[in-house]
């Protein structure tokens, strides 16, 4: 089935991916393209509507991002958000000026009626609703044909529209969870303004992706990197459904895994997925290459390059290996490198960025355009047990990025013991299934303590537990103090070398979920 998309043009906002995710929540298919995508390519996709994302620039900057102006002449509905709004206003002859104060955070907007009616973009939402603002410029005067449809105390033009041309612009970000009715507003644009059908779901995606994999692979074989996590397990199950014994599933024991991870992964593939699994023990290789390395980016790159080398060596043992499959997701891509637009790089992911020139096989990434919740839904469609799908995310670089500084065997043992205790308490309390991700970090920061009558000078463990829906934004979990106290007490008493436990109460943004 070919989906007719809403196209989002990315002008660099860290929230761009959330626009697509919110649309897909409403079962509307949505694709993201860079702001400068050629107009011919946009036309070929036959979109129902276009969304202009936010971005960090000003429309008056010399290097401001500007889309092909022909998008405004396609006759398609357009929704412009934040920077997108300023771009639209400027294009049609309105005036954009610097705001007296950078407006960042929650704001209350009220509707402005036009000819006695509220704009259809606000259908099924309430007046005086909370939205999320983040802008340094604002509209001073509106272009001809545009009217104000909402305002706030600091933004007289919080939302504007040209109903005749089906063009709408919002100064706020409807895609973030802080905007109370943001999802409804995006759905209104797609369903009532653009006339989109709500047919996007993981069942139909699975059928289409299986067909794509079969037509791509043909008589070749696919080497699939698996970790036992949700993403790689879903990729393996999807490939197994599509090509059967043409799948060569490889699990690398990096020595950077959690306690009992190897045994759990091998058992899962054998008894649950019924997929043959080849295990490579590369513990010493990784520890040797990471010795003396303290820079987070260098750690990630070493781990990623080593993965590729190991897979290439394994591929030589099999005939007709033409492809390498990975569980790359949307958030991985946007945080690593701007492959779809100018969004700023946050950190490198080991499985993002393509393959080195010396590798002879091509890359297959069937989940590259999906968010984590969509991957979980896809896994259930493929028959993967719920207990496997509900596992918390675990990063490809493993515990290496949860140890501050050099990675060594002794620190890995300490971190594993602390992690087991934290997860044990979290699961027994019932909070594991209520949170997105939970782990411990070895800070390699020593402090003075007292145990018995003796002075100690030992290490610090940080507990990091967050709530999220997609990994793009997150807030620290507000856990009961007695639960945190039990975690702290057990870790200090049961893990040699630890005399202090701290709880990370930062959110993303401005922090990331992982520490490195």
C-alpha cells in the first residue's frame, strides 16, 4: 500500500521528529525532508500537505535556511511552526522583528474569532490552552490575506491563518507534550484541512517492509547485527519473516553488556524467536581498544568501527552475504548527523552514518524511519512476546558510555552489580513498566565516607531513571523516596568500592538520557 504523506520540511529544530511522530500517532503517514529538498522531489511524493518546522535561525540571518519558494504555489495546505511561521510571514510580505524578550516555556493562548467563528485548526480544543513557546523573533505585521486566530500575553500573533489558501502558522510548538492540545491541532491540520486518511499502522507497515526486503535481497543473504534489545530483535524477526534462512544473525559479546545479557539473548533467539544465532566473543578486543580512552565520542567511534570489522570478518565465512541489517531508529539518526536536514548533531551513534568504503555489502535499516513506540507495536505485530518488547532501551555502546572515563574490567563489574540491584528494586516496586529507561552510571568521582568506624574514600554511582514516550524528550522519574532509599542502601552495602549514590534529576533537553 502506498501512503500519501504529509511532508515536513526540516529547518533545524530538535523537535522536527516529534511532528512526524505526533502525526503517526493519529495514524497519518508523515515523512521528513530537508528544507532545501528540490521541488520536483516533493511533487513526486504527491503530498496532501506541507509542514514547515521550527529552527534555530532568524529569517534575517545571512545564512538563514529557506525552502524553494515554489512550495507556496503548489496549492497545498501549509502549516508553519515557529521559524516556519516567520518564514511564511516574511515570504508573503509581513514583517518579522526581534522579540523584546526570548519567549521560552509555557504560555497561555486564547482564540481570536474570525467572522464569528474559531479557526478549524483549533477544532475540539479548548480556549485558554497551554502551549510551548521557544522563539526570539516575532511577527510585527501580517501579510495581506492573513488574520490573527490566537494570541498570548507576549505574542499578539500566536497563531495566524489564511483560510482561503489553507495556510496556517503557529508561533508555538504543537508537537511537544507541553502543548496541551498540540496533537489535536496537528490531527486537525491533517484530517480536516488536508483531507488525509488515518490508515498508517504497523500491520500495514510490516507487510510493505517485508515486500521491500524480499525485492531488495532476492537471492542474497543478510547479516543482521543483534544485541537482544527491542530494536535489533524486531529487525531480526522482520527479516526472518521476509527471507527465512537467508538471514545470518550475529550477536557480539562486547564485554560491555549487562549482567547475564549474553545468556538471555541466546536463550531468547533459540526458544522465543526460533532464529539461529551466531555468537562472537569479542570481550578482550573491545577492552584492549578502549584502554586509556576517556573521550565519549572516541569511545563510541571505536566501538562502532569494531562492530563493522567483526561483521565484515564474519561475512567472509558465508557465501552470498550482500547486506548488513541494523536497528537504526529516527532518534538515533537525528542525534547523530543531519541526514534529513540541518538539525544540530548531539552525539554519534555507533550504527548511524552508513558503511565505510571498504565494505562490500549494502546497508538495510528497516526501522530507520520509526520511533521506539512504533517499533514495539511492530514487534507485537510480528509475534514477539510482550515481555521482550517491554524491555528498556539499551545503547549499542553498552556500559562503556555509562562509565565516566576509561573502561576497564573492574569498573564494569562494579557497574553491573549496582545496575542489577537498582533494576531489582525498580521491578519489585512495579515502577519498571511505568518508566522509559533506568540504569546506573559509574562516575569515577571519589568522596569521603564512613563505614563502621572506618574512613572510606570510594566511588560514586548515579541512578538515572526517566519517563518518555519516544526518547526525543524525557523527564526524570518522580520515584518515591523510600524506593530511592532502598536502592541507595543496597548499592552502598552490597557493592564494594561504592560509598555514595546520587539521583539524576535533569530532563532532556537540556541533558541527554545517557551520560555520554
